[in-house]
């Protein structure tokens, strides 16, 4: 017999669509640079792990909403970083920390011509979502699905990404230095950057730049003074979200 909760969910979904969140209408109108593949059960499971707030089902409405939402987030970040991105050397070495299902690698590759760059991603498979805001560092914070990340990259013909499995490669052992290192809604946002700061500084060396999403009420921690940094206000992607981008370096 169907549960009452399940029935309520289906009614809400019929009225509101796959998410209670309302996309910023300006961003939602922009080109869909990132393309979502069709959503077989494995990808549905991976999206639910990364975005548990989103009532994701294996149907076209969910796929379409996800694609729109992923592009909206990318456009907001791209608009903030356009200046920095346009001044980066080419070809260059790039590292994305916690790419999830690869929206930004796809978006930036297509918008910034990263086809000839050396792209790296640092991610690990996870079974549970354990998000905090500005929380401590812990071993099982990962909720990625590397096989699905690869599926999404392949679907977008982004084939030049080396994926490092964080379960077997410690962050400090990644090849370095990187010209550009970034992480959106990962370390810096869910898990305070303070706990990863040494590795990040080592990975960008003296000349690289690092960018992280941070919460709107982000407070500088003392060691941040070791490096030049600035904060950029981000436009809203969905109704009640407002974050900042923290830009570190060069030193
Ligand atoms: C909220 S998702 C963000 C995904 C993607 N950056 C985006 O904005 O769509 C957080 C991601 O950080 C990853 N993650 C968790 N702990 C991490 C760590 N210690 N280092 C790097 N990534 C981590 C998770 O596996 C997950 O893919």
C-alpha cells in the first residue's frame, strides 16, 4: 500500500515540480552550456547523494530541472570569475576539488577553452551525505560517485580530466603546482578551509590561484593573512541562497 508521505510527496511534486527551490529567473534563461545525460538509476542515485534536498526522480522533469539548476550555478560563478579566468595562462594545470558530477569542469571547459589544459579532479565515492556548514574535516565526508562523474564528462565530450580517487590519494600527494585550483560548495563551504589550508597552499605554490565557495557569513581565519585574498559576492542562484567566492593568491 502507498504511504501517506509518498502521496503527499507526489502531490507536491505535481504542483511544484522536482524541487521546492525556485531558480533565479535571469540565470535560468541563459544558455545551457552543461548538458545532462539521460538519467538511469545509477545517475539518479548519484544526484540524490550530492543533492539530497532535491526530490530527484528518473524522469525528464528532474533531468531538465537539474540541467537548468546546474547551469544557473555555473553562470553565477562564471560571471564572478570571468576576469580571473580570462587572465589565466594557457595551457595550464587545473584542479577541481570535490567536482561532484562535473558541472563546472564541463562549463568552464566549454566557456574558457580548456580542451588543451591539464585538468584534474579530486573526488571519492561515498555512501552517505554528511554536509555541515564550515564544519571540521573528517574522513568520510565524500558523497561522490566517480563512475557517474565520468559518465557526465563523457556525455559532454570533456575527455581530458584525470580523476584522482581521494580514498587512495591523499590531497598532499596530488601532482603540483596548479595554476588554478577551485572547489564549489565543498571544502571552504561544508568543511572549513582552515583544515585544508596547508595542502591548498602547497598545491598552488607561489603563483597559482585558488577559489572556493564560502558561506555568506564567512569570517577570515587567522592563517588567511599568510596569503593575499579577496571575497566576491555571488548573485543568487536560487531564491534563498547567497554565497561568496573566496579568491586566494597569487602569493
Ligand atoms: C555539495 S557537493 C558539491 C559538488 C560540486 N562542486 C557542485 O558544486 O555541484 C560536495 C562535494 O565535495 C566532495 N567532498 C567531500 N569531502 C571532500 C574533501 N575532503 N575533499 C574534497 N572533496 C570533498 C563530495 O564528495 C561532493 O562531491
